C-alpha cells in the first residue's frame, strides 16, 4: 500500500537501483508453471484513501507581511496610474489628431464646394444669360426718361420706373 | 540539480538578451536610416496643399475668372497587371477609345515610362466611378482648372492660361506672378487604415492674390454686344470700344471683336485675329478724329480761336505734288469751330499749317501718341508716329487730318481724356485692387491748359449738334461732345488708299463734367454707311447711355424731345465727315430755362403740365394741389427743373418731379 506521493516519488531504495519487493521471485523458465500468468508490474501495490482533516490548522496572521504586500500592490498600482496618466496626453493628442485631420479634410472639401458653387453662381448671373432670360420674358431696359432716381430713398429702393 | 537548471536558464536568458541587443543595435544604428525610411513610407503620406490661382473680379465684385479643383487620372504602366484589361476598364469608365488607350499604355510600358496621364479634368461622376473600383494601380490627382463664367466676356482683357495654369495672355499673363499661387506640401502621419493622425508642414501653401479690375461687367457686356452688332451690320473686319474714366484712367470697358471663349483651349486653325485685342494691339490711321489734336495745338500755339475764320478754299487745296479734296461741296471761309463740326480736311490742313511741324509733333507726343500707354496688358502697340526728321513735304498736311500716323483705340481714349479732364494726361489702368489693397493711379501730367480743354469741349459739342457730323451720338438728358473719323485704309500692296474705312468716334459725356470717354472704332467698313458718323456714333450712343445709367451719372440737361429718328438723322447728317451742308445752328445743347420748346399736346390724353420754374416749394405744392396733380419735390429753394417739361401732357398715373435749388 502506498500513497500517491509515495507512488510517484521513487523510494530511496528504488533510486539506488534496488528492486522493490513486488512479489515472489521470478522462477526460472524451466521451473515456471506454464499455466500461470506472469505478474503485472506493480501488482503488489495497493492504494488506500486516508482521510486527513486539516481544518483545525490555521495560518497565523502576520500583519507585517500583509502591510508589506498591500504596500507593494499600492506602489505598483500607483506606478501604473502615473504611467497611465503620463500617456493620457499622448492618447488625447492622437485622438485630437484624428479629429483635426478629419476637420481639415472636411474644410478642404467645403472650400472646394464653395468655389464650385461660386462658379455656378457666376455662370448663372452672367450678363449674357440674364439678357437671354430677359428677352424670353419680353423684358427691356427702361429708357433714361423712364427711370427716376430717388434721393431720399427708403432701404432697397434705388429707382422707380413710371 | 537546481543550480544546474538555473545555469541553463541564465544561459538561455543571456542568449536571448544578446540576440535582442544585437537586433536593437541592428535596428537602431546599423539599419536605422533604412528602417526609418520604410516606416515613414508606411506611416506617412506626402500630401500637396492646393493653392488656387487668384480670382479676377470686376469692379463690383463679380468674378470674371476663377479656379476650381478638378481630378485627373494617371497610372504607372509598369505596375498595371494586365494592360488589356486595364485599358478596357478605363475606356469604359472614362469614355475613351480602348485601342488608342491600350496603344498609349503599351508604348509607355515598353519604353519603361512610369507615369502616364489617362485623362485630365474628369467629371465628379467619373471620379466616383474610379474610386469605387478600388484598384490600387489607378491614381487620381487633384488639379486646378481655370474657369471664365462669362464665356467670351472680357476675353481680351482677361487673356487665358495654359495647362499648367500659367497666364498666356491678357491680365492672366501680365499679373501671372500675383495671381499664381504656390502649392504647399505636408507630411501626414497615418494609421494602418491610412487615416490621418498628425500633419507636419514641409512648405506652406500660398494662395494666389485675387485682383479687382476696373472693368464693369454689365458695361463690358453691352460694349461687346454693340461692337459685335456694329461689325456685323457694317460688314467690318473688326472693331473695338474703350470706355474710360477721364480723371483717373480707369477702364470701365474694353471690347474687341472678333472674340473668343477663353474656356476653350486654342485649336489649330483658329482665327488668330480673334485673340488679338484690337483696342490696344492693332493700330490704325485715325483720320478725322485726329483733328482734335490739330485744333488743340492751334489753340495753344497760335492766336486762332473757335471763331477765327479759316479759308477752306472751296473744297480743293493744291499742295506740292498732291491735291487735297473735301469729298463734299467745299466750304469757303468758316469759323474754326465749324471746321471741326463739319470735319473739313482742308480747314484742318490750314490750321495745321499755322501750327507748324514742330508744334504739331510736340502736341502729338503730349497727347500720348507714338508711345505705349503703359496699361497692364501685354502686346500693347505704341502706334506709329514718324520722327520729325522723316516727315515729307506734305506730312504736316496729312497728319493734320489724321493720316501718316497710326494710333490705337486706347490711345484715342487717353487723348480724349485730356480734353475731358481739363488738360491732364492720365495713364489708362485696369487694376483697381490687388488683394484688399487699392492700386493708386499714376500721377497725371498737365499737357494743355485747362481753358484750352474747355474750349475744345465746346467745339466738340458742335460735332454732335444738328449740322455736325456726329448727330447720332447725342444722348437724352446728357450733353455730349465728340469727333467722328473716317479714314481710308491704305493698301500696302497696291500703294493706294482703298474704299474700305476705319470708322471711329471719340466722345465724352456729360460735357459739363465728363464722367466717361468712349471711343468706338470699326475697321474695314465699306461705303458711306461705314463712316464714323454713321457707323460708330450710334454705337457710342448706345454704350454711353448704358454707361451713364450704370454709373449713375446725374443728367446735366433736361429731357428733350425724342431724338431724331434714323430717317431724319440720316437726312440731317453728313454722309461723311467731310460733307458740307448749310451751317446749322451751333447752339449748345445745354438748355437754359425757358428754352424748352412746347411739346405737341394731345388734348384728349390728360392735363398739361404747368410751368413751376422759379416758384417756391410752397407755391408749387399749392398750384399742384389746386390742379389735382401729384408732385414729387426734390431739394429745397426755388424750382429749377421739372420732369415732364411744362406744357407736356400728363398721362394717367404719371407724376411730376420738380427739382429745387437755391
């Protein structure tokens, strides 16, 4: 019978090369009973479960060690926090960089759009086009005697045509 | 046992450390530059910061030329996996000829060219289609394209740009350094998805400076429309108009015909004349408009006055080796003012003889002839004024009536400004602002006495009055002075003057305080209808009317009867500048009080307008109330002017405007 540790750990005798007494000595081939099976390895080993109650064993409280442990943990966390805090500007800079580049791209796009719209507006307001539209609407430029400029004009009123 | 294991562990750690150290040394020192470059290539993008070419505005802020970004496609043929497939895809999206594109790409690949433009300035839709393909060998580059929203509007003034957006004509060329921007470059730090994180400027972008011209867009349009119509109507070869402020030289309009669209790149076989600015690049013999210079020189250097008698020899003058004819029934002895009004060649020659060669030459130079005006446009001609030593026996006579000298329309406008502004030679200018900074005018130089200029203005008024050669130039509500010119075109092959003409008109209005000088020139007109008075003066009338309306110039004379119809004008006009008729009245067209003639009254139409002139405002309002009329009072003091004039019929809803002054 052996315990698990005993089983897996080789005994000093085994380590020194001595054969453990596992059974009766192996008879010579001529003396063997041919009807008997050969013994299996470790056939003579029996396991036995032994109940051990360690509940009454209690680790002795060591306030000094506990304090040291907490100190180390706190120091590590503090160091981690400092390192994290030190990295915050970099992280924020990177995030703001993303945002800034997006805004720059957007600004460029809006500027391009504005220029395109300005061109469109200028094309639509070209005198040639306006005159063509006016002709289609049968509009004519008033003659000079039809226009009276208002000196004390209200806002927006430049001249009147009668 | 434990010690042995520790030794092994230490050995392994040491080896690992040594390997790491070796790698660090290799990365950080031995191959530092190479790996830095590789890292940059992966993490950084070099981006171009666009710097658009400066916009060109007219004086009211309307854009005449502007640049907008566009996309262009290019690729590296050496990196294209399959040229056949690539050409098929690109030709389909960009609507190109597949075989032609394939040929180009194959040739580029065979010659190991790593860059090939596929199509430049593609549409936004084409750009999006290409981006959606997600093919790494297709590259799209943002470029800038110049647009002229008005099309042909002010084409000769603006000029144009080439493919690299460098000016190749007009203001675009003259102010290329100012207008052209300097693109910037920046290094963009990107993440693994090529999103930008940070940017470092390599070189700063400098946008082109916008410029504001003195050109008035609406007036420019009217001038171009009218010169095109006049050239077509008179079957002329070309024409030009310049509208100028006589005091500071601002050019309000400069039109030239034939014209072109600067949005369209020049093609082989295009008419070169269309791209010439005839207003300043093509000199011509001015003819009778030059008599203004002759008479001005006479007023300054001789004792001749407008009323001084000039013998016109009945229309025939014999000079050494040459006989000069007035082409109409000749005049006898007439006042010098009539010489100008009737545009008598012989009279002008007589005056020129009194002036003398030296003075004549001197005054031509004073008026700016024979020299460039210095306007900010390329290819300006200085005209041709022969040196005094090269003058022949009859040169003085020829020059006195505008022959043997060639000028540009712009030079004529500059000379007209001298008369208009009281004797100062101003330099014409096109640039009003550079960026936000106003461009100051060059200082003017006094070349004639103020009283001479005023006298000339009065004499020039006679030209447009009944009996003068330029009656069709008269304006409603404004006093006008001017001079017609009709010069035969000299044929250098046959060495004779042809029957084609340069018809021109130089005019200024309002005469009491000129706001504009307008010069109209038509080159290559035919027959009497192509003379200055018949062809150019009506163009002046239309353009000057529009100019005075657009510039909001107050009228200086009351409304008159409707101007003579074309029929009556034709009958009263001389058919050419040299024609003679009964000397009409040379009365000024500035009407004094009480000069108004009674309008024909249609009794059935409405009440007559009473005469309020000389009455106080209270009396005017009382009288109007008594008659049930609506009066719009303007100013204070005594009634000086009224519209409609006294006696005219008031139509339904029409109101009377009375201007008061102290």
